[in-house]
C-alpha cells in the first residue's frame, strides 16, 4: 500500500478528485464541509491519499509527538466503501511512520462505535484512539562493498527509537545483521569506516590503492586472475574479521531473530537458516556472502554453499513468512536475483534505497564506505521528516520555493513562456530523474545544480551553505573526494570533465558567458532551456547569499 501527498498543483490539474468523494465517518455534519476542510488540508500539505482495490482514500493527517491524528477522511469514486478498508489503510499509514497511537477526531455512536472498538479503538477526549503494536522486520539485501549504507540506516533507526523483532538478510546484509546483533552502532560504523578489500578477500592486489581508474582496473584484474587460478578467492580474511568482531554474549542478549539466505551450490537451491548461537553461525554468515565464482564456496556439513543473492537477494518473503507486520527494507543495490513477492495490503512496507550510485560492488574502500554510511543515515532521517530533500539533505527550515517564485517573476516573457511548455518539464524531469509537484520545483532545480557540479550529498545543508558549496564546486574537478568509484562512475567522470558538451561544462560555460554579459546564440539557449534556467537561478541565489556566509 503506497501513500502520496496531495498538492494544490495536482488538485488543479484534476479538480474532480475531491468533488467525487464522500464522507464515510462523521468528522463533519455534511459532505460539503468535509470537502472544504480537505481542500484546506491540501493547501497546508496535510492531505495524503492511497488507492486500495481501485478505491481512492484521502486523509487529513497531522503527525505530532509519535501520534497521528486523523481529522478527516474522504473516499471515492465508488458507491460502496468498506469501513475495514479505510481503517486498514489508516493503520498501515500510521505503522509506516512507527507512531505509538492513531486518533480519529470524532465521537462515534452505535454501529460505528461497535466496529471501531472491534478494531482496537477506544473513546477518549480527543475522539477515538488506538494504540499500535508492532512486529517489525529488517530486510537487508546484498550489495557487497556498498553495505555501509545499511549501517547508516540502522544508526538512524536507533536514534529514532525504532526497534525490530526479526531480521531477514542476504549476503553483505547478513554480515551487517550480525553487526546489528551486537547492538553497537558505533563499533559497526567504525568497522566500515576502516574497511578495505584485503580485510575481506585474499588476493595479491587487494591492498593496492584504488582511487584512480587504472588502479581500479589493476585491482579488478588481480581479483579475476586469482579467482580463476584458485577456483574462487579465499574468504579467510572475512572469517577472521567475524571471529574478532562477533561477541557471543552480546549476540545472545539481543532479542531479535535472525534468518539468513544462502544458496546450496549443488542444484543452486535456496537455503534459509535460522541463526542460533554465534559460534555455530559464522560459517553460515560467510556462506551467505560468498559471491561465487569470485569467492570460494563455503563447505558446511559436506555441502558447498554460496551467496544467497543467487536465489533470494531481497528476502522479503522470509520476513513475511515469520509474521512481520512491518518491513523496513534496506537496499544496498546488489546485482543478485530478487523474488517477486506480493506484500499483503495490511503490511506496512518502508524501502530505503539511495538514488545515488553506491560505488563498486567488489572493491571495499573506507572513504567510500564513510560516504555511503552517512547517506544511509541521512536518507532514513529524511523519510521520517527530520530533514528534507531528495538528492541532497537540507534542514527543514530551508525553503527554496520562495526564491524560485521570486526568480521566475523576474524572467523575461520569452523565458517565462518556456515554463508553460510540456516539453520543458519533460526534459527537466528526465534530468532530475524524478517527477515532482510544482510546489517542490525550486528545490529540484537547486539539487540539479548540485548534481551538475558534482557536489557531495553526505552532509546536511542550510540554504547559505549549499549556495556556498555550489560556488566552490564550480571550480573543482570531479571526483571531489578521493574515494573508490565503480567502472560506471569513472565513465561519468571522464564524460563530465573531458566531454565538451557535458552538462557540467555547459553549466560552467553558460555561467561564464552570463558573467561577461556575452551574447549567447538564441538557438543554443532554446535547445538548452532547462540548463539555461538552472544557471540563471544559480546566479540569482548567489546574489541573495549573505557576503559573510
């Protein structure tokens, strides 16, 4: 069940959305009063909606101190709406935010009251309140060297006080699950901050530097040759790392159940293991992460086992089969095989997956892991509305939309006309890699500047800090940090820095021409309208930036 916020711009495009709805519960005396309230909720950005069995359900929702208060519900356009359907949607929405209680702000009588009491609601001074109970699972995918992202996300959950009762994990997710069983986020964070390939795999160039494209190629070549000669690289370093890291006492004290996925080499059959005491578990942990043929299979009780990602890289089905009512899915972007799993409508599903590339799958690097771990933390905190942003992370006080509205009000008529064309927004959304409502366009343009100029996403920015960082990044070459990149990322580096018509080079060139007040050919401006507007908005923000920022 997916929930989306309804914005005024979306309602303007489809004004009949609320017109065709009906009031089901007695929040208001009339349908018209309820619709008027919901329209105001849209304006205040408190309106969320979902679709269940082709049924649209709109909520006026306010989140306060781990409590959700629902002050209005409208449904449409079907003639018949089930109370259970609506109550289930409210329940899933609340549990996806991990609040303690949900309150419906009306007083019920007779039949409605009986139904709500059967669903766990009790009348109080605020209306009808239900206390929520959780049986939460962490679902950890594979992802190799990208796994630090999951530790950052877990660190955020701990800070937010969100607990879990079981873990279903595969590959590096299983190794991270073992670290979580120690219940020491600082130690797990420190391990990833110091990790290197030689601590995981035993091959000649594992300890070599990998911060240039040629060094990366040499390391990958060494890994490939060693894997062919030895029928897989030994994972002895990883085994030793686990032996020194895992504490049997802490493991036994942690209350969550752990299930990990591995693959029996003979027949490539999936095996799900309920992990017991740590001394009996480390072999299964290594087996789950043994990425054959790059790594040697792990022999357990006469059978060879390899990476769980060969059969089930994202074990949502395992979590559901053990009664999870909420799944927090941490996706480290493994190339493994993912089962098609249908999530029941009554299960809350939260997926944490970065829009950024997380680097190489096989090459472990402490600096890259530090960035990925911080991304996991920030993007989890953004989900729970402690920060804002999509590509980057801003304080909640940061408001780009006011600047955007002021900027476009000063555009020449022919440039403002571009913003009325569908083709302009089609190109913009393609560059931004996501469609956004008009209410978030200002932030989206600012984030596009950051991507054009290769600004790092691993910190929280205020408005002035971000504009200053953009100005500084304009003068830098890419990559802006000495960390391991994947092959795809190195291709992007050469494209950005050396291809004359790359978006970065066009951005810098247009900015320099505007600074010198040089006339730019109209054909070029019109062809690059999105980029041209982005540069002009950047210059507008620079002029507004305080001189001492």
